[in-house]
């Protein structure tokens, strides 16, 4: 039996300016309530999503129409992207439990820490190496990289009240490296897949398939330039100095404490490299990204690198799987019921009055999206609230699908540089007390200027080469 979504619109999807039905308004009200609660309350996202799904299920807001015209219940809860995040989360937890993540970070600092800039770049490289495998910028930055960063501040005798400059430099590198590298990979944050799925829902598979490779290729050139610039900028801002001999000695001591590579670390390294290679070649092999992550986890279970009890006890992974599944479901329903299209058309009308080209409209939408992050305390909430409507506006304005998707994809994480409450890592790094809130905002605005300038110049030229527009 074939089914299709009941879109709940009084006119066909091709209508010029459709009205929203009562069902669509109902879904929109529940969806916006979830977004508002994410922004204004500390209620766990999974609790909010569970409540929303209960309300929508009880009121029969999720129904599908069969070929015969009847309706059936259509929960659509288990999405491939949700499973990808679940399995990748489990791989990331294994990286943490085995100690491999900490070892990699320490080695990077050891061999790149001969100068202050080298130390800063080692932090960026640590995030880069771990980014594809840990789909939580908070877990990666706060659980693996941040402890190494803070250990360096202690070695250098830098505290908020005594010689704070070096600590400020390291903290700025840690926080902004986390956000910037989160824009490099489809799997670097838990909400990134929502952007790719929304693009497909908006334009269709025939028009766009923003997969792991497309995402990475679009980010590597402009993002790489920003990586080069930021440590130099942070060194200039903080006027930090340090003695590299102290750092190398401390790193050697920590590596000696870790001892030689364990069997678990070797097994994990082999599996992670295999996963990365399969993800990178997915477009040619046809192997789904979710299957790769699932296979990697199964191999680790069979080898005994990780136990099933550890998998089951990884509450963050199951929590993310639950709420992401619900968010994907509601986001797809928002698109199917024409809500995003309705909002997007109004945004498009405002830009249409300026009579700008499709490329210029894409850039303007990107700027609006970037600075709207000021009102959010979650990258995920920002993505869920605005990616759909902005893509719908771009579609109405005739913007190139790949160009718009790239801009929104890379600005979703980088825009979190604006405030100290935008995401988990900025909150954690700011909480160390080295930088005042006012200065954090000023530096964040400067970083935003650097990122936007590079992405809208070098990035635009690179995306043209890639055929994004």
C-alpha cells in the first residue's frame, strides 16, 4: 500500500499564495511553542518534543492518505538521519572512553606547540580530527578538547587574575575552533543533518543532495582560511606570550601517564579511519552514511572495544536520537503542510521589492540568518526555527539550492560566535572567567565579520568552482 502525506492545504502546492488550514495552524502553534520553550526555558529538549508529539498524535495531526483516498496513522518517527546521529554518538562516546581522543589532542599539542600560534592551531586541528566522528560540539569541545586547553592554562600559570592573557588566547581558540569546525562536517553537530534533510524536502532529491562530501568540500577552502586567521587575530587581541618548553614538558608527562596505545585504542582507530573513508567515498560506492556508522559500532561491539552495557548507558546518544527524530518529523510536517512556504513567501516578498539577483538574495538571506542567532541559546533551536522558512524564501526568489544550503549550513554553527550563551562550548569556556561578557561580545562580532567576509568572497568563488551556482 502506497501512502502520501496529507498536506492539509486548501489549495494545491503550486498555488500562488495558499492559505493555511486549521490543521496547519495547529501544527504551527505546537511547533512554535517548542521553539519558544527551547529559547526561554531550561526544560530538556526531549521532554518538549515528547509533549509535542503526544499532543500532535492525540489530535491526529500526523495522517497519511492512501492511494484509495483513505487515511492511516503515519508516525514517520524512525528516520535514517536520526539513526546516523545515534550511531555516530556511540562512536564518539567510545573515543572518549578509550582515551584515544585525549591522546590525539595531546600529541597535536606536543608537535605543534613550539610557538603560541602553533599551540592555537593544534587546538583547531584537534577539533578537526575529532569533528567527523563526534556529532555533538558540546561533547567534543567540553568533554575532550576543553580539558586539554584548561590543563595548558594551568601549566602556564595563567589564571583569570594572574597572567590571564595566555589563558584568554587558549580559551578563545578552543571556543571558536569548536564552532568553526562544527561547520566543516555533516556529522560534526547533532542538528547539521536537519539542514540537509530540509534542503531535500524543499527542493527535492533531483535538485539537491547535500551529502557528507558536498558539505565538506564546500567548507574546506573558506573555512580553512578562517582557521588560519583566527589564532593570529586572537594573539593580537590578547597580547599573549608563553614559554614553549613548559608546555612540551607537561605534555610529555601526560603522555607518559597514558602509556602505550592500548588494544582498544588501536581497534577504535582502525574502525574510525574505515568509517571516514567510507563516508568520503559514499557518492561513488553508494553505501549509505547511516549504514557505515552502524557497521562501525557493530564491529566495535564484536571486537569487545565497547560493551553493549556502555552503549545502552550512553543516555546522551539515546536522548539525541529521540528528540532529533521528533524534530525531523515536525520539521517535515511543517514543510508538508505549507507552513514554511507560507512564512518563506512573506520573507521573499520583502526581498523582492529590492529587485536583487538570486545570488544577492542568497547572500542577504545568509546575513539575516547569521545575525538572528543573537536571540537563540541553541544552535539546534536556531536551525529548527529558521532553516525551513529561509529555504522556502530562497526557493520563491529563485536562489540556487546548493548555494543557499551551503550558506545556511556553514552559518548555523559559525554564527554561534556572537554570544557567550549561543551553545554549550561558549558557555563552558566563558564560564572559566578569563573574559568579560562585554569583551566576549565584541570579539565575537569581530570573528563574525572575519567569517562572513571570507565566506562571501573566497567562499563564493570556491562554490562557483564546485558548481553550487
